[in-house]
């Protein structure tokens, strides 16, 4: 059985998840977690860019 690269547990199926510029083979649970973190990171970046843009126009 393949082992998840994130939590180290043996699982039936591994998922190929893109984290930043890297790819990781992880179990379903970790795949969901990593995807959530990725989304949060993108949102934070967008918010920071908006704030900077807003300040820049003042
Ligand atoms: Zn895992």
C-alpha cells in the first residue's frame, strides 16, 4: 500500500496535489487540507494586493 507523504499513513489511493510550485502525493484527507490552505493563501494575497492598490491611489 502506498503511504501518504503528509501524514505517513498507508492508504488505498494517493492524490497528486499541487502545493505552490511543488506536487505532493497525499491521502484524501491531506489533499483536502492542502487545497484549503492553498485557497486561503490565494485569498490573503488578493486582499494584500487590494490594500496596497487602495493606498497607492490615495
Ligand atoms: Zn495523509
